[in-house]
C-alpha cells in the first residue's frame, strides 16, 4: 500500500466507525483493510476496548498519588484509545458540512439542546502559541462529553485526563474531530456525587494544561431514566438476563448478560456474524493462595482468558446482524450506534452493552431485539488441513470437513498481505444461515494465529491475521460449529 493511500484511510477511520461515510467509501475502506496490515492494526486498536484488570471494583486515584502512575496512565490508556480517533479529524469536514457535526448540533444532542442541559465552561488557556478552549460539556448517566477547540491544528498525539474532586479517574472512551482543531471527547460517566472536575491536557511531555470547573449531575439526572428490568430468558444451554437500561439525554444504553454451562457441554458462543466469539475455558483455582495473590475467584472457578469486542453500526447495516430497538409508542426504530461484548470475572459469562440514539421522553414502551446468538458445539476428531503457500498464494483443496449434521467444504484458501483467507460453504446448503463455523489456524510450531474475522461484505469468507509474514505453512482445523438460536427480545415498560 502507498503511504498516501494509507494516510487517507487512517483519516477516514473515525468517520467509518461512526457510520458517517457513504456505502461506496465504506467498501473502499474495507477493501483496503483486507490488504493492508498497518491500517488493519490501527483499525483493530481503534475498534477494541482496553482490558479491565479490576472488573468488580472501582479504581480511584487520589491527587496525592500523582506523578509516575498518572503519567503512565496518560501515556498508555489514553493514547491507545484516542490516537486513532483524532488522527482522522482532517477529513471530518465533509461530514460536518453534511450535517453530522462534532459540535453540539449533532442530532444526538437535540434533546439536550432543547432542555438546556449543556454545562457552559468557556475556559481558555495558552500552551506555547496555541490557545485551548474548553467550550462546554454534557455530563449524564451514560457518558461525559467535553467540546474542546484549538486555535490552530494540533498533533493528534494528545493525552488527557478527567478526574473529580475526590481523585476519581474517568477513562477516555472515544471522540470525534474536525480539522485537528475541534474535538468532542467522550469519557466514562461521572459519579453522581461529583461536583467539580479537572480536565488535564498534555500536548507533549513539557506542555500541560488543567481546566477545573463545577458540574451538576442532577441537571441531567432528572431527565434520565434508569430501569432494572430483571428479565430473564432461558434455553437448554443459555441464560440471558436483561440487567439494566439507561435512557440518557444523548444516548440509550442497554446491558444484557449471557451465561452458558461451565461443564464443557457448550464450546462457546458468538454474537452476530462477526469476530465476537467467546470460547469456553474454565479452570479450578485452589483455595490456598499466597499472600501476594488477589485471592480465589468467585466460586473457585476462573476463565482462562479475558476478551472484548466492539462494533459500530451504519444505518444501512441489515437488522439481522445487529441489535434492534423499537419505540413502540412512536412506532419507529431507534438507530443502533454500537455494541461492546466482553468477558466478566465469571467463566462462561459475557456482558453485552448496546447503545442506541436517545429515546424520546414521552416513550412508554420499548422492544429490544438482541443480535443473533450462536451456541457452539465442539467438532470431535476434525481433520487438520495442511496449507502450504511456499510455491503459490492460492490453494483450492475442495476439502470436506464433517460436523454433526453436515459438512463444511473449504473451496479456496489464499494468502495475501500477511493474511490467510478462506472461502467455504456448508451442506446441506440451507445451513448457511443457521450455522457458523469456527476455525483455528496454527503454524507448524502449533502457534495459534490471529482470531478469525468474517468478511463484512462476503459472509462466506473468513480472514486470519498472521503473526509472521514469512510463515508460509499452516494447519487449519474446524474447531466447533455454531448454531443460530431463536432471536430473543425484551419488552420494557417505562410507565412503571
């Protein structure tokens, strides 16, 4: 790939993530990502969540523990998340003119504007020859948003920190930009008791600015509905619990928990026809732990891994592959924005956080449809397919891999730009929509390669990133088969 083309793609990634590009542009970006390791790496970093080392507790940093720890946090956690968000600010001008603004006139802020819920900050400070203005903020139960303006374009390697008067640190989640001068920065929601926050900004190691201003969480809380539905759906091998709904003034957030058996009867689950696959991995932790260890996990069982997967949705994405929310009062669909799926501290448990555009204040009933869920069963004694790309980049093995109830036929496998692609089909052929294979790719040293990704436009094509472009020999195994479950939905009565 040319550096010019890569620069263009990387500038477009934030708009692509926010579904603000045309179908043709989205297809152009996706074609480039299939061929370019560097841009795919940046996209995967942008599209992933940071690991949660303490999922059950709160991490609080007091202002007395400053220097080394907070500096490290600024230079790792934030940069990993924000670098790719703001590096695309230059091309956001097109979407700005199209009406998708990074400012407060973005349609998702319409309710907040009408209700006068923005906090006017209007503080300006100077760093070298650049004036930095924190214009306003929106602090609600699902997120904290700051609108920041620079007098001239700045290096996208910005480092920020948001803390309250008690030293509580709030993680930077995402953002949007325009011309590398105007930014919307999104952080975790503030604690209800917060009355004052400090926003720190570093442009390099020597330049540091801090803005401190009061906040009023009650102002938005009175227009926010938080509901604990405590609704549950059970199947023979899956329990789905609708835990919480937060209907904020700029977005609606729904939290659902999925549990499956820890006895190995289920090989894993997947949400949507994507890379959101979570396999079963359970081990028993002895009660006796050393003084330096954190203690045994709940129930004495622990998961063998931690994983998270994020997805952003475009208006044209088919509803069959994403969560859907209906406003039954207004009789219309609410736009889906994003989903995050991640493991919890319990084995065989995944938390799903689904975000939509804000729901109208007068809405009385909502209907939430979950994304398609696949439950996987292990494929026993599956033969390994040897792939040798030393002499040619494309192989047509026509290999049949049997599973209980049918076969997966590997029609073509090819290697391109350090990735391995495979084109498959299932038989009986009507199984294509209700089954989903999960493959494992290893090198000849038994090292697993990257997790498989389904092609967004070609549902029967799977892509594996490889860890070494020089590696030309692999083994492919059909690890398990996923079976589509009945689409689950929940009705939420907001009158209660």
